[in-house]
């Protein structure tokens, strides 16, 4: 029975990682089954070498939760610890780079189907705006394309991660059988990513990850990026140009510039008032709690926007759970980047390990950049893929180390 359980954990976690692209419920059920199968199997249970910062992050979150006086409000973030078992199950179940490559290709295929659906959604929304004689930009911003997901931020975050990992495979993998299909998927995903109009993704997060990959693929292409971007802007549809220029010239309350400025300033006030433990997980979703910290010079009513979080992972973690807990998460991410970069500097004998390590670094950098404008790691779907990328990177690092020791 044990050998079957050994493989069951692997196949169940694969199912979980794939289904997260279209159903969080299915993904978490499969994750729970994968964890149970792993615990019952003969596989050695392993966690990537980030145990101390991860433990400090969990401990800080629990202490903040208990000290907040809002136990019920903060419970969802405690339950979200379950998502972090992705690290445990993936690192314990995956052994070969070929297995990771298969997941990357399946991710690309499923997300491309979601992207194709999003393109039809975009065309439908454009037609609706014309029939209603509405300005397309203002009509579209509040109801953007979502693919198989329920919200455009989740959809865009998933597309960003999958596309960067796919590009890492196309740039650095020596496996050629699927590259033609991979480039097709990359083209469709890129188009959908841009038409999502999510500035923190297509103007910040994705470009940072892409520039990293290009630097290590063909450095001269980094210099070409501004030229290509300028040409793309000149030939872009008017609505897309408006979305880009809205960074400096927002459309009143249609864009979220002022709204994000308010959440940022409010978050800083929260941190000043509670620097060690924060307000407690999820507490700021209570409008009364949020309003207590809005700076006095900000006029009421507040502009249109979502005020349930602070649209910045650094300020969010510090305001919710305290500066030490935020720094524990940054230590965890910093250690991951250091470990992966060190493995690459060692020139791994396993050439396939390079695409996984480069892809993981690109995804992490993109998440960190996008996190300046969005609380992306608060989204379970994005967090699942992010944690999987960390585990994949450590599997690749281990494979590179083993190959190097045999050389």
C-alpha cells in the first residue's frame, strides 16, 4: 500500500497546483488529500530550508491575532496557514526537473485556455460599451476580464506567474519538443495580460520579472525593451494608452491613484500606532477600524475603491501583524533569493535546473515589485503558485547540487 500512497501524494499535489488556475475549492481539497497521502506514505517529509523565518512569520501572526482582541475577524488568516503546506507537499513529492517542466507546460496550457476565454470577454465588454454608448475605458475599468477566475487581480496575478515561468523554460531549457506550442501560449498570455489593464502587473510586476530573465538570456535585449515598449505604446488602442497615462493623469475616481495613496498613508498611521504587533489579521476590513487611522487632512467621503486591505504587501503585513512579522516574511523571501542565486552562481551541472531557478527568481521579483501596489500574497490563488515556485526552486537547487557532486 505504501508505494501507492507515495505516488498518490505526488499526483494529488499536481492536481491541486493545476486546479488552482480555475477552482480554489478543488485545489484546496486536493491539497488536503495530498497532505494526508504524504503523511501516510513512506516518503520523507521535508520542508525547504526556510524553517526559521517561516516559523517566526507564523508565530508573529498568531501573537498579533491573539493580542488584537478580534479573534473572529482574524481567523481566516490563521486558516490560510493551510496554504503553506504547499511548500511541504511539493518539496517532499517532487524529485525530478522533468516533473516540474511538465507542471510548467500544463500550467501554460490551462492558463492559455483561460486567456482565450478572457479575450472573448474583452470583445464582449467592448461590444456592450458600444451598445450602451458608454466610454469604453470608464465602462471597462470596473468590470475587467477574469478568464476562469472571479476577479481580474487574481487572474492577472496567475497569468504573470505562469507566463514568467513559461518564458524561463523557453529561454533556458534545452528541451525543444514543446517550445513551438510554448511560444504560442506566451503570445496569447501576453496579450491577455496587457488587456487586463492591471497596471501593477503589466507595467510593474511582469516587466521586472521579464527584465531579469532577458538579462540572463541575452543581455542586449534589455536595451531593446524601452524601444519595443515605446513602439507598442504608439500603436496601442486609445483605451490602452489611457490606462498607461492614467498613472500621471487619472480619470477622477475611475482610477485608483488617490485611493491607493489614502490606503498607504492610513497604513503608515496604523504602523506608527502599533509597530510591534499591528492591529491584528483582517481587523482593518472593519470600516470603523480603518476610519480610525485615516489622516485628518483627507476629505470625506473617501474616493471609490476597496479599503479592506492596504494594496501593499509591506505596509499590509506591518500594519496587520507588526514590523517584526513583516521583516520575518522579507527574511524568508530574501533567503530564498539568496539560495537560488547562489545555486546559479555555482553553474549547476544540471542545465535544466537553470530554467527552474531563473523562473523562480523572476516570479519572486515580480511579486515583490507588484506588491508595492497590491496585496497580492493575500490572494490564496496567487499565494499557492508563489509557494509552489519556491518549492520548485529548492527541488531544482537540490538536483543541481547532486549533479554537481557527481561531476
